C-alpha cells in the first residue's frame, strides 16, 4: 500500500481551524496515511490547537489583506511573497501528495505554492457567501467542498460538492443526558451563550445585564463563553449587575470551552454569532438558536448564514444593532414560554445537520491524487 502525505491549512478563527483539524484527524486514522503537516500562523489559535495533535506544525506568517491601497498593502504583499516562498520550500522538503485548505488568509500562501509547484489541492468553504481566497482559487482546485448549497453557483469549479462542515465525531455519538452528566448539570432547560472562539463584546455585555434574570427568575442553566480577551470585562459587569454570580449553581462562566461538543450537546437554546462552523455544530446538537450576526464580518457572511437558517425554520434572528437587554430577554423568554415553538426550531435545526462531512471530504481529497 502506497502511503500518502498531506498538507492541511486554515486558521485565524475557529471557523477555519476546526474543520481543518477534523479532516486532519480523519486522515490520520486512515491506514494509507504516512504523515500530516499543518501549515498555519504561529501567532494564531491554530498553533495552540495543533500543538496537542499527532502531526507537525509548519509556521508561516500571514495576515488579512488590507482593503485599501496603502503602506499596509505593500507590507502585506511582501509578507505574502515571503510566505509563498516558504511554502514552496515546505513542499519541496516534505513532498505532499495533496493539500487541503479551508480558505481564509492563512491558507492563501500555501495554496498559491500548490499552484506553483503543481500539487493538487482541495478546498472547503464554510460560509453561505464564499470567501475571497476560495472565490479566486476555486478554478485551480481539483474539487471544492461547501457547507451550503447556495455557494455552488458562486464558485467557478464544476467539481463542487455540498458536504456541510466537517465536525468532530462526538457530535454524532454524545447524548444530551451524558453531556449534562459530564458537566454536572441538572436535567432542565439549558442555555449556551457564545460569540465564537474570539467572543463577542455586544453579546457579552447584553447577557451580563440579564444573567440574574435568566439564572434566578427563569431558573435556566447557563453556560457562558466570553472569549479570552473579554472575560475580565464580563466579570466586571457581573460585579455590578449580579454580584452573587460566583455562587450560582445554574451558571458556568469561562473564557473558552475546550469541550464545546459537550457544552452544545447539553444545551436546549443558544445565543450565538452566525459563523458557519458554529451553525453546523448547533445543528448537530439540535439546538434552538438566537443568531446575532457580527455586522462587520467579511462579505457580510454572518448575516447571510443566519438568514439562511431562519429561512429554513432553524433559528431566530436579532440584529447586532437591535440587541439590548430587553430585546434579547424577550426573545429568550419567547422560547421558554412556547415549548411547541422551541421543539419545532430544534427539529428543523437537527434536520439541517450533516454528520458525514469529514468522510465525504476525505473521499474528495483521495480522489485528487
């Protein structure tokens, strides 16, 4: 059996990293895999996540492209050129059979090097509106994987497949009862609050103001991920609005949850941004979500993701600019007080889940060899 070597790339945010890691882990379990190398920015989240994995991390400095002509654009161009040279050298040294990238600026120098060195590559794009790197490099890819069917018409590649986002296998196997047991939670209505891997200031501030109502007046169990940068700001707000929060058994407050599959599988309702990976994991957990899309996301992709979910009955929608303690509390209470609506949204959410994304993408990668 001929053993294969793979390069995996994607980073910056959890939406690019976790799908890439899920595919890398899936490839690692294949009998015909020789080695896997993860190419990413050493200063980003991907470096710390990959550290505990059984594949080698190859560092390449990268950053998002400035949208206006300036000195920053000249600096970015030089950085991309150096990154491209470095990736070409990585390809010469480690000789990957195929490269897999999840889009975004981190994957750009690797995929440009793949074109230069004539190495086949497969891409995955996670948003309803494909990112710039995916749109520009799609014609050169052996095949494309997308999370939403509406993406296909926007990409210039006939080999485009709707697979959903690759997610961790625990989303398929872990039960709600077991998840709650692991977290020490009771069997009652549970809310998860998350703004993505980086947190969300507006969501954090709003929830901090109504957390006492949720935990005490409504007796909700609340798991609140603030993001590492925003944790202390939330604590400072809670000291004002909910001084006794530390002794509340209904609350789990952390900067970041490493075991997000357990958190989500234990939840009934979520307040969330609308990154594509978050949406895929929320669907896989059968959660009724209140989406508050980040208004300044690239190409407005979070709004498009959220509206796609609402169109399919799989969530509720609240504009970031309309989010305040009254509007959010009212929307959460709508779900608490209407069990039929809650269950219908949960059912529609679960119906949209795709659990076999990793397997389908691996088949695409192997077909590219």
